[in-house]
């Protein structure tokens, strides 16, 4: 589970902000642990990685790429209604039908292909068993997953979605031109290397994005991250 003790996360004051640096993208954002701590303190553990089963969690990690969680959640609900939330069901369903059902998550044809690729990998490498897959040493499994079409490092680790981008941008920590990979690497290098902590941070960001950092009229005065808001931006919120 994510570390609930803020003191265990290294903190550096006066961290550089991305859009003030000469280099296009810095190696890390040392201030991010403070963001985690502030959100965790204000919102508590989210008990969230959006899925009821390990397979749903993996499906969610694929569907949430490059979109807000609400869109991925709608796609998962469709898959659940169609009784397709098992590896064997995803394996059997025609890809065009799968794509239709997950349309709300965006890039739905690509994501349907990714889901198919994952269950094919599971069948071939782990006899279709998630339990067997999870018994594989983490470093080996990570390499195996990275070799699966479309799974990529983003699925195995921190998920960057629209809320992440919006918050980083509004706080001057991103300029909006970074690639998915650049943002993912930036966040991962800024926090302790713990996939569950990454998931928790993502959940906290989703909560913040949905409840405070809305596209229009963000509620900065009620948000746990207001203290980090650059003065220049604060005045306009
Ligand atoms: S302080 Fe404002 S801009 Fe920053 S995350 Fe919260 S709502 Fe968004």
C-alpha cells in the first residue's frame, strides 16, 4: 500500500518549475512528493485502483491511457454489462465489437488491439492464468509486459491522464507539449519507486481533478494543492 507517512518521502523546498527551466523537460520534479503528501493528508487513501478484480485493474490501466478516468470507467461498465471482463471473454469477442464497447475511452480501436494483445500474451506465456502471471518475478514480468503490443511502460506503472496534465500545467510544472512518456517518466522519477504509490497518486489526482481542478472554474480555494499554486496563477483562479 502507499506509504501513509509523509515524512518518509524526501522533500525539497523551492523545487524548480518546468516551464522556467532551459531544458525542455527536467529529470524530475522534487516537489511532487509534497503534492502526494498534501493530497493524501486531505483526501486519505482512495482504496482505488479502478477495478474489482486483478483483470479489471489491468483492463483499466489500458483504457485510461490518454483519457480521463470517467471515460475509461464508462468503457469498463460496458464490458461488464456485456460480460466481457475475463481474459477468455476478451479473447473470444470479435475485435470490432470490443472496440465499439470501449469507444468512450478514446483511441478505442488501438485500445481494443491492446486488450487483445494482452490476453494473447496471457494465454501464451502464462496459460491464461493471472495467478501464474503474478507469480513471475516483478522484474521479469515487467520486461515481458513491455514486449506486449501497446502495453508499454505506461501500463505497468504511473498512468498519465488528462487530470495529471491539467494539474501539472496549471501549476507551471508542465507546458502542455510533453509527450505521454515524458510526463510518465517525470512523475515516476519524482516519487519513490512503488507501483502502488503511483496508483494511489493517480487516484488522488483523479479525485482532485473531478472535485476541484475542473476544466472550467476550478475550486482552488477548496483544494489541497492551492498552497503550491504559483502566485501568478493564483490570482486568476
Ligand atoms: S489548486 Fe486549483 S489549479 Fe491547483 S489542482 Fe487545485 S483546483 Fe487545480
